[in-house]
C-alpha cells in the first residue's frame, strides 16, 4: 500500500520521473504525489495533465530561500495529516571525474546538490513529517507512516570502492550517507524512518546506455523495497532490491 502523500525531488526525467510513473501504477497510489522540477519535461507535464493526484512544484534544490514557501504549498494540500514520504532524488554527477580533470568547483557543486541540499530540505520538511508520524502514533515505523529516503549510490561505499575516480560523485554521496546516518540518531523515537538506497546502475542520461538495468525495472523494484521498509531498516544503506551495502 502506498503512502497517502509522497514528495519526490528531481522528477523532470530519469529515476525521479519513473518513480512518479510507478507510484501512479500502484494498486493504491498516493492521494497526493508531489513532483519537483527545474525545467518542465513533456513527459512530466503529460503525467500531471492526466493525473490529478500529481502536484508539480518548480524547485531548485540549492535555492534554500525557497524552502519555506514549498513547505507551505505542501502543508496547504496535505493538511493536518502531514507528509508521509520524502524521497530526495535530485542529484548531479559532474563530467570531470578523474584525478587530473576534477576541479574545486566540481567538488563544491556536487556537495551542494548531492549532500547539503538533501540535508537541509529534509530539515525543512520535518514539521510535516512529524505531523504524519503523530497522526499514526500507534502504527509501526514504515514509509506509509513517515519517512525520508535518500537516493544514494553504491559508489558512496568506502568498503566497496575498488575502481577509484568519480571523486565528486563518490565523495558527495558518501557525505549524504553520513548526513542520513547522523539524522537517524536525531529521529530516534519520533516515528520517522530514514535510510539511503542505491537505485542500481540505471539506463538514464546520468547512468548512460551501458547500464545494467532499465529505469522501469529500477523504479518498480525501489518502490517494492521502500514499501517493505520498517524499524530494522532505520539508518540502513540498501540496494534497490533490499540487499545491504557495506559502508
């Protein structure tokens, strides 16, 4: 069963767009499905036109000053029942990846979008997630109750880093995992679950044509995994199929 309300960042293409599509295909889709974009794609626009449950929000995740107005927009729609599920999907992978080509700006931009923005946007959304958790006080921890999911990557794993390179992407996503893990301590006892999930090597603009899995397979599998998450998965780092990843 899908959460009553879901908020996904970075939905104009790729994994974010597919997550929106897959949630709409669920037997019991969310009542409110918030999808953010920087530039509107035809596919996202069409989904919104054909499904009243989709609520589009124009957003640059690095525009921190916009967060209060976005939270207010969501609050006006979800009401006292709050926001059940936040999926921080928006991210970047700079084109300069090896030791000789990376620049300080590459590293800063990657940290800004992949680590800092998800942390502070999660903090901004906490009052709505707390409302959702309070509305289901007697329910077990789950993504149907209240949860923050960060789209990470196996490339963030220090233990599994055998290939090197990809400095901005690896380092910023490792930072994201640490932010998630640290926030998980603050969220103990609140009824809000948080974790990080690796979507797989996916055939998208970012993943490239030689990727292992299609975006459709990724989206469907991730939603299946997300819907099964419980207290044992608080602060976990998992693959899209639910298998654990070494930190």
